[in-house]
């Protein structure tokens, strides 16, 4: 296992939110901006498929996560959302040792539906782009 903290860019800290899905992918990192949550990780062997590329399922799940958290940030951090639609275009590959960054670049947050777009990079090179629609779920009082 590599010493991941050496490759983590400034401004990123251990991700503030865990889930059973992402637990095996730890450590994950995040950086909050005024209207987005940017996720990142150092790709390791556990993140790859049998061909040695970072698995598309991991990229999809973390892009979905980054966009949903960014929509929630724009709506107010207490907002709850569920994914209605998620599309991904794979633009390149990512390999072990690379820094993967999931940056939400567009959010249109609404009362019922929210829309987001993200770009995923591997060491700064385009890896994927994602679009998502989220349903805003009202929490019980």
C-alpha cells in the first residue's frame, strides 16, 4: 500500500462523510468550495479492474456522490437528494498511483429537481464527465 498522503493536493482533507459503499475505497478526500464538494483519492490496486484501470463503477459512484453533495451544498447542507438519472462518458483511463479528482462544475438546484455536471480527472487529465438529475426529498418533520 502506498503512502497516500504524499500525493494529496493542498486543500483536501479526509472526506467528512462515510458510507458502507465507499468504506472499502478509503481513504477518500474532499474539499468544499462555496457551491461544491470536490472529492479525490489516490488510485490503488483495490480501485482497479482486472486490466489495471480504475474501475468505471468506482468512477460512476464517486461522480454521483460529488454531484449529489454539491447539489445539497447549494440547497443547504441539510438537503436530502436521491439520484434520478446518471450518465457518464469515459474520456480516458486512470491507473494506480494517480490522483483522481471529482469536480462538480455546474449545479442548478431546485425545489423538486436538481441538475449537476462533473468532470473527473486523473493527474489533471480528463478521465470522465458526468451528468446527473437528483430528486429533492423532503425530510419528515
